[in-house]
């Protein structure tokens, strides 16, 4: 079975991993450990308890208990890459199938019911169904191209609390979803076919300021600039008090190549100005921008023709036609059967220190 970014993998050791790649080695699925069995855990499924682990906890847990999930990756030269061996796969849990399952079970149950009369878990599903109805009717996206990832995908959400990691399949569909939300945010939208009304609210700057304090560790963006960009992206919102993300994942026909067919060679850092010519892939992982009119300010003097980001901060940051300034690591990209080319990569470290993508002229005074 093909595994895409945001799919979950349940292993024979009762571990839950989230896929982080579209293409994988022949013997395992590149993914990251998210949930582990824990008698004292705050998440329950089928009578068993689990806990969520952070990055450091995930590596330590695997090193101590299941080192076979860690391997040296020849392609990326990473010493301890995480990946589920094929013989350890118990189940692949797909966001689109999970959403379909929830809709089939709960849409009939919720008919003529008020959300206030529901349990906490049912309220979460009620909001999720409203989200999927909104994007189906307002953005014209098939239910088959919508899904739910995050803790709800493997049914390991905390009781009473969970964000909605809403997935839209197809880069064009994702753009339509963002535009539909941007057009209708903070307005009551009537869906006549379902005799219902849905309101998707914008996020206040107080939330983005908290995110700023978590993400930005240098002076690449001021707090006001960060909030301006995050508000403009319109890929996060609130539905009836619950935070949701509009996440992009490629359709199968948008995925090409195989694991290891492309090699990336780091060359040093550069700062450039350029014009964005295509931002369709800017919410993908990695975020990718096509660029033109490149001018080198400092750094490695090569013909840079691409721009990418591995940090959420600079995903969806700029739009087609905008003049931007970018700083990051220069990579030579070599794909079998194609000419080599050069790109700037932002987010080569967790904090993305001294790396950024932003408008050449600040949008705030």
C-alpha cells in the first residue's frame, strides 16, 4: 500500500507513527513516532492507554526499547532516521478513510441534534463534519479529497480537547480551501442543501503572539510582522472554540520519483532577492516556491532557481508576483536523468536561525 505524508502507521509493537514522506525506501516507511503504550497515559483506545511523545522522547524511547525503528539513511546522511520496517506494519490509517468513517457513523446520529446536547467527543466530530461540509460546498471539493490527521486519525485524541488537523488532498484543492475560508471567515455561511449554517472564525493576534514566542528565536521577523503573515495565510482558524488547520497533502497523481533518486549537496548560505512566480506548493512539506529575477546579495554565487522551506513559519508566507528577500542554505539538487540546479532552503535547523523568506519591504511599519 502507498503511504503519503500525514498517514498513520500502527505497528506490531503497538506504536503509532505519522508518515513524513511521499516516497520511501524499499524496506520501510519514513515516519515519526507519535504515540506509545503507557498505563498512565492520558489517551485511551480499545481499553489501553497511550501517551504522546515529543521529538526527544521519541528518539530516547526507540533507542532504549525498539532500536530497529532507527537506521542510518544513505540518502540524507542522517544517523538515526526513523522509519517503520515493512515487517512491523500492522495497519495503515489514512486520514481520508478516517473522515469517511466518522461521517458515515455520526452524520445520521447528528440529524436534528443540537451540538450542546452532545458529549465532548461527539462535539468534536460535529465540528469536524461541519468543516468538511463547508469545504465541500463552499470550495467545491469532493469529500473523497478531505481527511482528518493528528490524534483523531488513529483515534487517540484526548477526551474533551483536540485541535482539528484537517487535510485537503490535491494542491489545487488546498488553494481553493484556503481561498474559501479567507473569503468567508467570521461570517455565518448557509449550506441550503443541508439546512445548516457554519461559521469559521479567524484567530486573534494573542494566539499568533504565543506561536511567535515559540518559533522565532532571532530578529528575522518582528512580532507584528509574524502576526501579519500568519493572519494573511488563512490556513488556520477556529470553529466553535476549536482550533483547526487546513493542511495540504498531494494527490497520488502529484507524487513522482522514488526514494533516493535526488541528491542534495549543501554549499553554504546565501541571501537573495527574487520574484515569486508560483506558490501552489507553498503549503506542502517542504514548502516550495518557483522564483525568477534572482539577485544575489551575499553568499554562494551560483544560479539559484528555487526556494524551499522545511519550517511552518515560512510555508505560505509569500504569494505569486511578490518581490521577496530570502536567506538560507544553498543546495545543489541532482536528479537522475535531469540537469542539476540550485535552490535556497530555509529551516535547516529547528529554530531556522538566520534563515527567512519575507517581503522585500516590511508589511508593517
